[in-house]
């Protein structure tokens, strides 16, 4: 229900119930406060958090942190936007970054990252990347053309340029809301609590284990 309509109905009802009686003003004010509390639940102060993760597909620490990174999205839903960013410290793995962007051209970016870290982590052989593309049901001709032409290289370069702005020198490296920089493979609970605190600054932060 629209807030304005809700308030109009609320005050109309309260008026009929006793606003004509000046002596009951204090009682009515309390009732309005009570209804405002209900409205706070119906229309919470919306906050949104963006978490960018700069990573190298060749990093085992990135592989370990990726599950925690994914869980942020599953824990907080649409109020958190998670963005995987490329920062290939090992140049041998630039081809994997490019392959993931080729998968993005076919709307399978997340699936490619999931599949790579779960099954092919540590490898950068082009045949294995093609094998993963086939597993994901990608158009392999389109994928090969994209990969061989290096047409997604500029996207990787743009991520690296952004990373330099944050002075990224290790992976994983998290940037929250474009201004909070968290270097290194931090514990999953720490990342979770930090995001939770940004979404609910009025609430005391607890670990996921304590809240379960």
C-alpha cells in the first residue's frame, strides 16, 4: 500500500474515533505513534550495499573466498549487489578472465565462474575452457570466436584500471560501496557482519554462527 494512502486512511479513522474530542488528543497521539511503529516494519528504511571482489582465477585464496562472496548475495538478497572484478596477477590466467567475459556475452558469467572454481581451478588450458563452455551449453563457435579474437580484453583492462584506483596489490580484494577497501582473504563471518552492519547500522553485529 502507498504510504500517503495509508496515512490518509489512518488519520481519517482516528479522526472519526475521537479527534473531535480535544481531551483525547494525548491518547490519539500515542495511537498514531503506535501506527508509525507498524509502518516502520511495513516500509523499512531501505539500504543497499555493493560488494565488488577483485580476483585472479589462478589464486587459491580467491577460490576459497568465492563461496563466502556468493553467500553474501544469498543471505541478503536484492539489497546486496555482488560484482566479480578481474585482477589477473598471474598473466597466464588472463585467458580465463577473457573466457568468463565470453560466457557473459551468452548470459552465463556466473555459471562460468561457479563451474571454473568448482572443477577447473588452477588450470588455464584453452581446451578445458572450451570443455566448460560446452558443459554450460554455450554456443561453442561463438565462444571460440570471442576467445580467439580477444574481444573481451578491454573489459579486463578496465577492471585493472579500476583496481589501481583502489591500490589493489593482492587478491582477493573487496571494495564495498566504492569506498570501503578490504584487502585479503577475510573470514566469511567478517564479510557478512560488515555488510549486515551497513544494512542495519542500528543493530549490534553478531556472527552468523551466533545467530543460527
